[in-house]
């Protein structure tokens, strides 16, 4: 598995796979052809189907246009075999001849790949163990916690990086709570975080707590939808779940930054296991791979903070993912707004419930997290493409038929 730096990325929304990934790819291609006369970019599958709503074209143009004129072609019904988020970049010389063509895939969370076994990572594998069962066995035999395995594999520099991730998460919530008005796009959706926050403060403690989690998750998600700076956890579309939970627990229970960073490390392991063994791309496996994985990560983080054993943490993460199995990715109008924002708020609360349920137990249960990851991967393969970030079915279709 790669470093947590590849999972937690700081960038601008609204989509890690449709905005951050294409922008990064376009930057790389521009750097290879600083003297190109013009570029031709073809977008396939999900990238073409919902790219305009996710501002894919804006991201590509921002990276390439400073070098040369750009033409973008959209092929929403053409899916390349390796991954539904495919791009073909072509650079041309002044005499019209082709300088290079490059096929690259945006595989989720802002990550890129050139095909099977060719994921483009800033660094190599730093984790020897790739399943949660093996990692927990290591913890058991060495008397260590999950975050200590991260420390062993990543080295001490990871903690400065996770501190930056935590500061960025908090800032996205703070900005979202302060912002009001309409989100960009044709849905004319109104921001809700500030209103939910004010209303939550007026309730008694039991309801106030739940309302605040809603507000914090909404705040980060609405920042993402407006193109603000957020953290992929594990994606832009699911970026509100982890901040919603951690911001609430840090404020409500006075957990230190050190403990929050340990929780981020544990959550990162959960996300990394899914990314390595299945997928975190909504275009590949549906929203179960985005909001479902975010819920599993936040469930593990909460359990870590409240003193759960590695077995209880695994159980919390298993429930967080299991109860999102089969969730479709069908964004209305191709925007990361409906139902995405609301799903982040509900998943944050479900993560807290998963923590409570697991800590009431001894951590023993029949279905392992690793098995749920396998099932999630197969379920994603079985889902028709219209339910995997194409806005061709489900909620998106019904909305358009109104």
C-alpha cells in the first residue's frame, strides 16, 4: 500500500476524480510539452457524462491553456476497459504532426493510473501488510495500536503531514459554518451548515450533539461543492464525513491534536486497505466506495479516540462500510450536491453509531472488514454503469424527469 499522503490530499473541489485528477494529469502533460501548438483532450465514460457538472473541463483548461489552445471532446457512451474515468491527451506540433498521445485514468481520490499495475504514485509502497486482518495480527503480536503501524511504516515525518491535514479539515469546517447563500450550479441549492449550526445550539445536549455533527459535515461538504479547499478523505465527494466527526469530537470532548492525529492515521489505514484491495472511485464502484469508505474511516477514528481495541476498531469500520453496501452514485445534474452533501451528514452520524455499537461489544463478530471490502468490490462490478457517476439513472434520472 502507498503512503497516507496518497490518500489524504489537499486540493479544491468539487471532485477528486473529476477535478483534481484531471487537473493533475493536464499539468503533467503540459510540463512535457511546453512548446505544443495545440492540445486535444478526449474524455470518456463517467468523466464525459458528468464532467461539466464536476468542472472537469475547467480544470483541464486551467492547466493546458497557458501553454496552447485546447479542444475537448466528450465521449460519455465510450468506456475504456481499465476504468470509466479515462482521458486521452494529444499534443500537436506547429506543423500539425502529433508529438505525443497519452491515455491516463483518474482512479479516485485524485490518484492517476496508466493502466493495470501502473498507478502513478509520488512514492512506492511503504506498507508491507495490505489487509486489515494481517495488520491487526501484527498489532496483537507486538502489543501495538493501529496508528503505531502507520508510524513504523511511514516514519516520524507523517505526523507533520497529518497535522497539516487536520488544520485543513478544521479550516474547511470553519469556512463552511461562516458561509451562506447559494451553491454554484443549476440546482440553486442553498447552503445549510450555518443554519443547522445555529439551530443545533438551541437544543438540549442529546439533540444538540447530533445537530452539530450534521452542521460540521455539511460545512465541509458545501465548501467542496463550491470549489473550496478540502481534504480527500478518501475523496472530495465524501470529504465531509471525517471532518464532521473529528471536529465534533475535538470540540465536544477536548481531544488533543496528538490524539486526533492518531485517529487520522488509523482512519487512513482503513481507507488505504480499501483503496489497495478494491476502489474508492464512485465511477468504478458507486458511492459505497466514497461515502461508505469515509464512514468506515470515521467509525475507526472515533473508536480509536474512545479507547477501542484494534478488534473493536475493525468492527466499527466493518459496520461503517457494510451498511453502505450497494449505495449508488447518481448525482443530480452531475453535481456533487444532491444527494452527496446530505449523505456526508448522515454518514458522519452513522460513524458515531458504529463506534458506540462496537465499543459495547468485545470486538468479536462474524463478517470481517476485509470480507466486506471484497463484497463491496464485487457489488461495484455488478452495478450497471448508470448507477456509477454517469447521472444516467437513479435519483439523477428521476429528478430530470420531473
